[in-house]
């Protein structure tokens, strides 16, 4: 039985990805760090599609917690495989670099980059042995072009894009693909506090994107039809660059 693991799956883009994958028949493991109530809501949405779903709480930055949670799940499901990993967990802590505190720098980079390393490493070997897998990393427009006030976020997402391209070359012969998705301004709580009216003027499509649009792209990359796409970073940003 094949499962998809989505980190940061309790809300926003992560929740939309969980629901989209479930709608296409995937059993879904929903990771979250602290918001159990929202994670339970996502789980109920997943189960409504008639597939299996489980909550898998852990902090992606904590290697021991990641290994314990995923290792425990694998031990309890010896005949099942995590075939899709969506590294979605991420945080923002915006500030001009001159005022950016060390904690804000470290937290943003650790959540994205340590999270990618910890979770991907935990699920990669079974994928390679099965010669089947999809790893999809949630990057950002900020990692492609850099955005003022987001030196930490741009560094984290830019590093994730580079790691995506490197890992893709390592595992392609084992039929595991690795791609990144780079959303622009998507209507989630990650854009709360931004001036939408002003930002829309900079977007050729003249609107913010919806989480479901990002989820549709992720679901395609998780599908068999995307087996020849690897090492790519695909923007979904309404033409903004």
C-alpha cells in the first residue's frame, strides 16, 4: 500500500496538498508540529475520500524525533511504502538583514533545510529499494529572485532548490524523481499582513494564487505521468518574476 507524507500538512498549502492527493487515491500521512486541531480537520477531509490517513506529529528540525516517528511508522507498516514525500513545512520571519536577529535566521533556515534533510533521508532508502518514489519540495519565488526583507527565507528556499537539483541526479536511475515547486503569493496565512492590493499590481495575472492551484501541480508531479520530470523547479506565481 502506497502512502504520501506531507510535512506541515495541517493548514494552508499543506492541507490543500493532502486533500488533493487523497482525492486521487493516495493514502496520506499528515505531519504537523503543534496544531493538532487543524491537523485533525485535515485528516477528516482526507478520510472523506475513502482512503487511509494518519497523523504523524514531529518537528522536522529535530532529527531524533523525525527518525523515531517515521521509523516507528515503517516498523508498524512493513508491507507499505511512503512513495511520495512533500517537504512543505516552512516558516517566515521577515526583516531587513540589518535588524534580522540570529534566532530568526536560524529558525527559517533550519525548518526548510534541516527539515528537508531529516525527513528526506528517513524515507529515501525504501524508495530506492522499491525503485519508486516522488520527492516534491516546496520552494518559493523568494528562492528564485530574492525578495527584500526575506534574506533568511530567500537563502532557505534557494538552498532547497539547489538541493533538489543535486538529489535528483543522485537518485534518477532508481526511478525516484525530485522536483521543487516555487509558489508566488498564495492566499494562505503565510501572506497575512502583506498589502494585497499593492502586490496585485506587480503580478501579471493581477491576483493571488489559491492553495488548490499549488496542490494540483504537486499532485501532477506525484503522478506516473510525471516520471520523466526531475531536477526541476516549477514556478506557480501568476507570471511574477
